[in-house]
C-alpha cells in the first residue's frame, strides 16, 4: 500500500472521545458547580474548545483534501499552519489539565468526575502525540514536495 493511501486514511478525525468527556464534564460543572478548582473547570472548557476546533477544522481540511486537491487549503503550508495551531492548543490544554490535577493522575474523592478528569488528561496527551506525529508527516511530505519542485504551496499528495 502506498504512502499516499496511508495519508488519506490517516486524515480522518479520531478525537470524539475527548470531545465527549470534556462536554460531559463541562455540563456537570455548569449544572452542579462540583469542580475542585477554577483551573480544573477552565482547563476542561478549553479542552472542549480544542476538541471542537480539531473536529470541525479536520473535517473542513478533509473536505478540501479529497474534493479540491489543488485548492490553497490542500497545500503543505496550509496543513502545517493548521496542525501547528492545533498542536499549540493541545499542548496548552493537556498541560493545563495536568497542572490542575496536580501533575498526574488524581483521585481527589474517587468520584465519577475524578475518573473522567483522569481520562480527559490521558486522551489530551495521546491526541497531542498524534498531532505531533501528523506535523512530522506533513513536514516530510513538504520536504518531498519542495524537492519535487512544488514548494510549500504545492499539494500535499502528488
């Protein structure tokens, strides 16, 4: 199977779990005010935003990638910009929830909420790793495109 096929299959979004957990926690915090700290509440809200950002813009990029391969949003430079901004969001979100939980897994009252916060922290770091890997793949494809003569404005897949 060619590298291009792997790129097309790997372009789909796999971030729904983080969205579901952060949305559930945000709704619980809003309804019952049962958060342990404001940092924990705000970190959860930011991860909800980051999950929505990632899903919406990944979907848009997938649409441009498949239907309009020569469009400017399908270029290497556009992908690098989007992925870098997404990486910054996931770095900030994962670091903030980790800090809010005391630097690692936490079981403040061994409640259902604490377990979900631990899961949210774990998924945030896993997604951060996936976005980091995606940036590296796009950078490698950008180098290949530049050597091919297309430059960074050229298509991700030739």
